[in-house]
């Protein structure tokens, strides 16, 4: 082979390598773009906040294409199954959950979702079995635990439901994780429904102290407390309650600072020295004070989280005591607390509300 032919051969080989390299780069870019596109589609499919119809539209082509690993494909079936469950298409959802279980038997969400769909079809025993499988894989998942509890109560297996949450509370006490307050709260609700106010109060007390800002826990606890009367357990030991020990003048001064218009409304025109007018004014004052006191008491028991007027409750609780004793204004003849006010101001309920108000103040600091 002469020199000219050798050069042509070398150039040809070099050109072939260059073309191959360009083809490979283009192919690689396409492959990476396709992978990125699939990854974005998978991520979109997994976005549970989207409309279920959108999730189904995104997930279905990926499932049909059989993309990625068996674990990812199982996750896609789970997500589409939950979307179908949200739409009330429970039979179709179960098909997806079963396929996910075939692909990945350890996917607890597949068993959980299947339980939800079976519950929608009122197949309660099968739903309970499915949620048990989910809990066997992930025993601490809140939604699975709640579902088991609800299915047991739906089946009227109340003793089993009570025993389940009691055991769960022992394993995962709220003292170690306050976010578990939902367990004693739901158990207390069940016990109240079964007319067991004492047992309800015992666990609802745990819920309130775990998350005092939760209005449902407070409402349920005081509902059981009102039913129990003197037998209601105290929220905190007496030694744990720290009172500021304000006298009536200090209470009046603080009220004057915070509620100027309200305080002025309690003072009648004193230019006339009229005993009957003063007596009527005192009764009117007590009505205003009671109205404010009851409002704050109800707010403390059942107000929305973040809006609980614990400081105002304590002020008006002290104010009512001061007026009753005659330390503020003249003593009010035959003007004791109304029956509604007595509910909030008497005995153990009053002590628990004072405890709660102080406890919430301490938590906020």
C-alpha cells in the first residue's frame, strides 16, 4: 500500500471515529433527556397534593411503559391507587394496590391503601387484615394505627380498640413524643361515647398536657370533667401550679390597663348619691363581668389553637372572686353567680381551668 492510500485510510478511520463519537453524544443526550423526563413524570405522579385525575393521567403512561425498578413501579401503582380511592373508585384502586403488593410485598402504603379501599366497600374484616399487614411492616405509622382503631370501633370491637390504643400509648408515650397526643385524644373520645367519663378523663388529661393548644382535647376533657363533677382528676398536682397571688387592687389595675373601655363601663355616674342606683349598678356590673368571664372560660376550654385567652381568663377569674367577696364595689345582695358561671367557677373544674391557663402560659414562654 503506497503512502497516499495509507493517508486516505487513516483519514477514513478518523472520520468514522468522529461520526461515531457524535452519534454517541447525541444518543447519550437523548437518553439523559428521556431519563430526566421520566424522572420528572415520576415525581409529578408522586405528588399527592394534585387533583386525582391529574395523578391518574400522569401515572398511567409510566405504569403502561413499565418504567424503572419494581419498587418504583409499585410506588406508581400505589399513587394511582390512592388517587382512585379519593375518587371513590375503590374496586379499581384495589387492583392497583394488589399489583403494587405483587411487585413489592414490603410496601406498607400498598397494604394501607388497600385497607382504605376495602373500608370504602364496607369489607371491614378484609380491611382490618390489610391494615394489620401494613402495621406489621411499619408499626408506628399514624394513619395505619388510626385506621385499625376506626375499623375496630366500626366492627363494635370496643374492648379490642381500647386495648390496642392503650398498648400503643405504653409503647410510644406522649412524654417522649408529644405529637402522639392523638392517641389518648381518640381513646378518650371513644370512652366518652361509651359513657365511661372517668376512664375518658384519665386519658384526655394526657392529651391536654401533651398539646394544650389543641382545642378538641380541651373540649373533650372538660366535657368528661363536667359529667364527673368532683370525681374529675386534676390536670396538675397542686404543688405544680404557681399563682401570682395578686390582690384585688392589682387585678383591677391590670384590667384597667388591658380593658379600658370595659372597665369604664363598670363605673356608673357617681354624681348622685343614690343607694338604690348603686345597688342596681352593682348588679349590672356583675352581669357584665360574668358575661366576659364566661366568654373567656369557654374560649379557654374550646377556643381555637393560638387564640386561647388564658391570660384574660385568669384576670376575670380573679375579678369574679374579688366581686363576690365585696373587695371591689359594694357587696352585691343576692347576686351570686349564674348557673352557667358556676359550671366554670366551681370546684375541680375551676381548679383544672386555672391549672390549664397557667400551664399554657408557661408553655408559651
